[in-house]
C-alpha cells in the first residue's frame, strides 16, 4: 500500500536534523547516493547477524528494533518513527547487526551506503557532533530500558515506551499527537493488545495522555517519563 501524499526522498532528507549541518555539496552527494525502499507491515528490514552496509532512516511508517535471546525471550529496544535514523553504531564498529528490525506498518526507509556515511565522517565535523549526540541519546534510552525491564510494572513500561517515541534526538519528527494502534503499542512493549489497552486507560486517567481515534495525544511528556 502506497502512503498518500508521501514526501519525496529529497524532501524527507532535507527535513532530517543532520541535513542542516551539511554543506550544499555534501547534501548533494547524500541525495545522489541514498535510495528509498518500501516494506510491508510485518516485513524484516534486517536480521540479527546480517552484515551492515547502510545507515537507515525512516521516511514514513513505524519500525521496531528487537532481539530474541538464545532462551527464546524477546526484547524490544525501541520503536522508530519517521525522521529516526539507526545503525550508526554497527557501521562505526564494522560488526554484524545486533538486532532485528521489522516494519510494524507499511513503511518507507532510506538507505545511505557505508561509503557515503564514512565520507561524511571524514568531511564534516558538524556531522560527527550530531552522531555523538544521537549515540548519547540512544545510550540513555537503553539504560532506561534496563530499568524498565527489571523494576517497572506493565503500566510504567507502556508509559516509558510512549515517551521514548517523543525523544527529539531519536524521533525528531514527533509531535504531541501520535497515530499508533494499541496493537502496535503492544508489539513495542512485548505485551498483548488487551494489556496495553489497560495500561493506556490507567495513563489516561492520570491525565498523562488522551486516547484518540487511531492514536493518542500526549498531555504530559515529563509525567510519562517519570511514571
């Protein structure tokens, strides 16, 4: 299914936070080398252990980054909305991918080749600063994930999961309104849609969010982060 009124790849790239720190010449090469691919809901973009040859960015849709332990336990690291880019750590370390990425809904994803990514590292101090900020934000997210997994109940896990989708460094295109189904929230939190619904009702009664048709509106982002 094609997304109606979807921006062109050039427009999507121009709206990324790192585009503003590049020179016109650097941006021209990025646009020339980057391609966009479509993934149906449920399709895997990449799997754990795959070689990493691209930096990827969501131009439309919703992705889930997750992994399954040898014992069969599924762990969801984060969700990624339009504007979010990922995979820089694996590119910097030149190692196989450490997680699976699956499309939770029909999605479009931009693929920047490793050579272009490395060229930006070599030619743009500002791009390096952007990456440092993004890696630091992702580190903070994963530290919070450990706390959530070990010490918080299901309601708090849903609160933190929703809050993570509004991280301005990792999901810069987010606003107070989010089009996401309760089933998708369940996928991101490793719980059933019914349990996710119960948690959302708790958070709505706490005046932290409002449930809307086909989504939700965040009323108190700090409250969600500390719930």
